[in-house]
């Protein structure tokens, strides 16, 4: 069939147009009088109708014709666009899609003539809500649509001519005239369109498109404007051709690497040429990669329609907001995330967002919102799908998982909220009480997770009970060529009776790389500590877990078990899913652009490799998968049953387990303090203690460390022998660059426990007591103690967190809280009540809100409710300040059932700072994994 | 290269099939020639830590990264006695890309008459029975035809 190429063109173009059309129609429903939208929708349907006529697709033509008539009425303001009309039009669009699919598959339109739809369209067209002269239009439906077309033209030319004169029989147009008809609407249209230049452009485009038997696709259409602007400056290219180009560029990069290596030794002309080759290759690579990039809006613009249909099906009102639709992704990635994204959005609509009545009862807006966000961040693209629905109930998730046999009841009971949420990702899980047609059956979050991880990404879930949930997806920008750091491990073996030195090279993707550290000499080595046998490294005050890469990869143990301190130690600080840790390697080389090659089927299941690459010298280097390594090294939890992992999200729950240091001092046999506040544990010989201004100090790391006996501080007046021991046990606390050493009698243990302070104490230095390890234990009020030893705030260290907003009616209270925060270095804003707070929140980005919530009028509860109801503010953590007496009530709920992210007593400076620490230093939560004792 | 091995007895034309043959320990084995991409001598390999034991390493084959499998291990045979002898590579095609089989020695390509097919010997260990899809009786001895799909599968475990 001579028309084959052109038919393909027609199909592709129509499908593109239909994609835009969906979005426009949904928009139009919200703004039924928007003339530009109406005109655009009309034009699209008109174009499809016209071109169908050219090819003789009668069903398409006649169906779109009736729809076009209807829209024409709307355009002429003879009829207003009601939701029922919109549904009709959308139904037509669906029919068009179906027929186009048939044409694509079988070359013909299919058997269905869609009588019913056309009748309904006709009825709508003829129904009285339109104004003048819409008399009986006898069923022109199955008949020659060209007749209808002629009727059309006539109708416009002579406004109110009754149609009977022109129905059915008249105008059997000969085929040749069809092409003439194509031209005919043009002058007529010009009168009506505000942008006459546009129509010829479209017309011209369809002409040239028909003329060129070119190939298909890939023009990014970011919205309704695409049709118009695309005409001039873009060209359609086959995706397979682009793939070929990418492969060739990949090989070129490899060859260039080899040449570079070779010419590194030479000088002169060849080196000049290879330099040029280097530059040209890099630019070529960049350019080709960009040809494959498409804005994520391409995937998103299908969603308004999906949501609209869903919402009406389940009787909810849902709006969609999109931020960052212009964020660009590689086309293959876009293909891969289409389905997962759709599924996640469907989940939010189906399970997340509540019905309007329920929402209003909860004090929310009747219409729920689904927020889509996309943005670039350090070699990755982050995509977030948030809803302001009911959030996820961890208890319900746990019950479902136990019911499905995915987890045992005892295990479920031990799980933290974070772990419970992750049960959703297990295969076979579905929380739907009844499975609707929407979210589907069996296609669960596990499939989403697998698909995303297949392309090297990660999925995570953040929950705000009562306020909604967010799914975050992180995917690498491109798969094919990435910058990576070359590292090496010594692999010395005995071969044929001789010791053979071998260096095995590996690549760490730069996207995971944070820092390189080189330790040399005894002083440096002190920065590595061992807590319960697990090596950790202190990086600017934070403790990071350390892993020896050779051990993780199962290399035979080295000859000398403990490295001698005079050796050099290379640590690569990497990041896996928001957890930072250090990887000890033998050699660090340079950063290179490497071509990622997939590993064979047999090796795909190894979680520690992302792929492999060929180095400049032809040898192969494996590319490490940093999250996979972290799991192997037990730095990230491997399976849910291995429990005891701590929350990653900034929305900390005060009921989470904390790591505590247990010790005894003075009259107190059991004391605890949060380990995150502890800088170091030291043992000093008493002879090192000196006295400055009458107070004991120690010369410590080129600074002066003031010492105080904790026992004496907690029990003033009682004789205390701690300072008389030959060897002093000292817990060193740091705040910025100020340190305090508290002398205790004995360090007992490090434990992980859920903290519930049962009884608030009013004695100095203690917060209260709780049950830890089955025994009554006292909690240290670290803030008060530190302040007592080293006095008030000195210079603040700039904190990396954002601003903190204090909300409290009492100026004095705000002042006290402010003083705590000043020393910590945060930027502090104040507000006396919820309204003022909201005003500030709307203007300034705030990282944390601290609100007084103890007394009835303090406004903290009202503020929380207001914040959770607003998308932008819903994710900001809110810390409740309670009155001292009620410090035992850690979990405060507002009348709407929303919970604060944490609560501290007004005098609990330590708790406040601990909360801040947790927010900022998520790595610090990783510092002591008791995985050592788990193994 | 290929030697025409005539039919046993009469001079009438017989159906033959070509096999690329090789030796592993004292087993004489073959793979259908149509499945073989190329034959190479020893290639330097990069080992893959934590990989299944049957995977000896990765080979750079003209810019392609090819997984190399140790046939001895897969067949349950003891490792090579001395480090002197280096394995040779038989690169075959599979649906996941090219894979190389490491064997002791590559032998000739033979035209094997189909009628020489025989049932599997009884005394073959179970592990190996799985991996052999046929046996031919040749003048020189038995030729065991390798079932490459199963070999690849078992390497992944």
C-alpha cells in the first residue's frame, strides 16, 4: 500500500496529539471558558478528522466529525462545556485511540462502528442547551462523512441555515475533492482563530510530514505549546538510531581512554592530537546523551487524565500539582519509570486520599492533592510523589503482613514504624481491603521497587500519619557513561611457589563519593576508634562506620591482622541511600569517565556490583554498587527480620529506640545518656590532671579539657572519690569546638532502648528515670551539666541546618529556648502564636518548628494542624515543648489526631539538642550498630 | 580443521553434524558447532570477588565483557593439578550474551555421524548426567555432548 509510510506518520502524529489532548481536556474541565484551550482542543480533533478523511478512515473520520461539531458549538459559545460533555469528548478520544491502535496493528479500523457514542454525541449536539437553529440532524452518522464535512463548511459560511436541506442525500462528493476540502476550512478558520498564523503552521506541518517518509518520534512535547513551536526547529529521529550512536560514542570513549593512557608518556604532535581527540570525544558524548533526554513532563502529562478518571470512579476530589516537569531524563529511564509512577499515583488516589466528607471532617480541604516533584541532585534525578491523604498506618501494615504470612507476629511486634512501612515492598503485599480495578491486583510496590532498582535507582517511603505520605524515587541521570574513582586492593597470592603482587582495580561511581581521607601516622590513626569491636571513623565530629573493602569482598585475611600504625590508610567516604560510611582501600587512583557495561546473567544477582568497565590498558575493573556493599558490610540492614535499624527520615519519632551509654557515677549505680551526644570515651591517668583557675583540666588534643566529677555534680556535698582513682574514666562531650569531660566511676555498656522517661526528676543534672535493660536507670540532663561546667554560650558554630522557628506566647520562654539554640549555631526566628508563625512560614524556608504545646492556649497544636494541612509545610518537623511536669508524656496528639515529630520538656536542653542532632546528622544514628553482636 | 570421518562400514552418505570438541580432565566432550562463536587460547581474566565458584572471571573480548566459566568445577571435577597449564576458551552464544567456557584443551572440529549416537553410560555421576545431552561412539572413544543451557544455569548457583 503506497500510503504505508504516511499512515505511520499519521499514527505517530495523532498519538502525540492525543497525549496532549488528554491533558488539555482535563484542564479545560476546570476552566470551561478558556478560549485558548477550547481552540486548541478543537484544532486537534479537527486535524485528526481531516487526515482520517485523506486516508479513508471512515469510522475515525465520522466519529471525530461529530465531536468536532460539538466542540465547534462550544467554541462559538452556543453551548457551555459541562462535565458530561467533557466525559463525552474524553470517551471520543478513547475511541480514537482504540481505532488508531487497530490501524497500527492490523492496518484497518476494526469492526466497531461506535454507533452508540455517535448517537450520544449527536444528541448532545442537538440538545436544546445550544442556542439557535439546531434542528433535527438526521443520522448522518454512518453515512458519508464527507457529506458532513460539506455541511460543516456550509453551516459556517451561512450561519443559521437549517440543516435539513443539506442532510444525507446531498453532496456525494467525488473522491478527488477531498483534498480540496482540506484546503477549504483554512480561510474559514482564519476568521475564527485568534492566531491565524498557527493554522497554516499545523497544516504545513502535516503536509511536510506526509511528504517526508521519515521516521518517528522523540520530539519532547512538554505541553500544549508543543504543536506550534515544534513545527520549525525540530526533527524526528528513530530511537534505535540514537541507541546506535550512543554505543559508538561509548566505544569511542574507551578508545580515547586507551590512547590517552598511551600518549601520557609521549610528547609532541601525537599528544596534541590526542588532547584534541579527548576534547572532541567529551563534547560528542555529552551531545549524544542530550539527544536522548526528555523532560519528565512527557510521562507526567498522562497523569491528570488518570487522576481525573480515578477520582470520579471512587467519588473523591483530587488535584494534581506538578513541579519540575522540565527536569530531563534519559529516554530509557523514562520508559522504565512510566509504569511505576502511574502505579504510585494510583495508590495515592485509591488508598491515600480520603473521601471529601472524611477530609472535611478532619479539617482538611475537601479536594486532596497529589504533588509530583522532580529535580536534579548530584548526578541523580529525584522524583517525589506526595499526597495529603491519610498517610499509612503502620499497625495496619503489620497486621496485613502477618496475615499474608510475610512476617511472623513476634517479629512484627518488634518492628519500628520505619521497618513496618518497608513491609509494603515485600512481594505479595497489598493493603487494599477490596481490590479495585484501579490499583490492580498483585502489581504491588514490590514490582515498583524492582523496576526502579533495575535501572540503578532507589525507592523510599515517608509517612505522616493523618497527613499523607511521600514516595521518593532516586535514579541515576544516565546509565551509560559515568565518572568514577578508580581504587585498588592488593591481592597478593602465592603462585608457582612465588609471591605474586597483584592489584585488583575497582570503580566507585562519583555519584556515591563524598570524600577521600588519608591517614598516616599514629596521630591520624587515633581518629579510628573501635566501639565494641566495630571500627568507626570520626569525620568532623560525626562517627562513621568503617568497612574494609577487602573483607567485604571476601579476600583472604591479610598476613598481619592489625595494620601497623605507621602504614598509610586510605579511606573513601561514600554514601548509600543517605547513610555515609568509610571504605578502607589499599590504593586510590584518579577519577575517569568510564563506560558502564552490564555484567552477564550469571553475575547480575550479585548486589555489590553495578557493572564492569574496560580500563585504558584493556583490563577489566568491576564497578561497585555502594548500597549493595553497605548491606554486605551490615551497615545497612539486610533484611527486615534483622530489625533494630533506626529511622532514616528527618521526621523522627520520639518513641524510636535510642542508643544509650550506660555508666555509673557517685551514688547512682545506673545512669544513661544518649550516645549521639558523646564525643569520646577516654581513660586518663590521674597524673595528667592539672589545675587551671582551681579547676581540674587535662591537656587534650591540643586543647584544654575541663573535667568535672559527675558524681559530685549530681550530689553536691557528698564526698566523691572518682577523681582519686589512678585511672580516670572520662566521658567527653563536645559542642562545636568546646569540650567537657565528665569523670565517672565506670562505663558499663552501650544499649539500644526505646526511651520513655517515666518519672521526671527535679534534681539538678537529671531528667528523670526510666526502665533500661529491665532496671530503673537515671537519665542525665546533659545540657544543664555542660552549662554548669563551662558556663554559657560562647561563639556559635555555623550549623548546617536551616532556620528554626520558635513559637511560644511567652517572651521569656522563647528567650530561654533561643539561648539553647544560639549556642548550637542555628538561625532562630520567633513567633508568639500560630498565626504569626504561619505568616513567617509562608515567607521563609524553615527547617524545624519548635512549638509550645503543653498549655491549652499555647497554640502548638493548632499550628501543627494548620501546617499539616498545607502541602509546603506538611513535611517540616515540629517539635513540641511541654511543661516540665509533663515530660513523661512523650507522645502528644492534637485534637485532629496529628502527632508531633517529637516532644521535649521545656528544661530539657539536652533533649532539644539531641533532636536537632538527629535532624542534622543522620549518619550519627549509624554510628554504633550492634550488628557486631548480632552476627 | 574438519576431517571427514566416513560412515562406519559402507560408503553411502550418512547424516553428520559438526561438533567442536575439547578435553576436560579425561572427559572428551563436544558442543554443536553452530553454537560456538569462537575458540581462543588463554585470555587474561579479572576475578570477580563473591561470585559463584564456577565463575572464574571476566574476559575482555574486543571491548565486550564476557563471563568465563570453569567447566571443571561445573562438572564436579578436581581442579587442575599444576598451575602450568592454562585453560583455553570456547566462547558460546547464550541469550544473556556471550559466555566463555574454560577447558583444558581444544581439539578438532569433527563431523560426527548421527547414527553413532548412544545412550548415556550408566556409570556417569549424577552431577554430570544433568549436563550431558548425548553421547556418540567414535573410533577414538566416547564423545560426550554438553548441554550448554544447563551448564550456564548451574554456573549461576
